[in-house]
C-alpha cells in the first residue's frame, strides 16, 4: 500500500470530477474553510496514539500544510 496515496489522495475522496476537499472549499467561506482545516488537524492529533498512529500524524501534517497554504493566499 502506498501510504502517500492513502494520506494525500485516498480513492474514497475522489469519486467525482473534483476531490471532496475542493468541493468543501468551494461552498464554505474562507473563514469557515480555515476552521475546517484547523479542526481536522486537531482531530488527527487527538487520536493518533489510539487509532491511526503514524498515518494520522501524516494526515495532520497534510491538513496543516493545506491550512498554511490557505492562509498564505489571503
């Protein structure tokens, strides 16, 4: 299993023409999308020891990188 694919572009989030995250961003205000990204960082940090281990830390980093990029665009 390619862990990069599972963290960055899992198949179940890319079933249509656009990736799920792009759809979420398109319907939320910039502030709400920032909160969504922040919340996902918290979620993956919260549970990493008890559920997903290293993969959850990688998912947190992925959402944190998205949050940083989102803030840099403002």
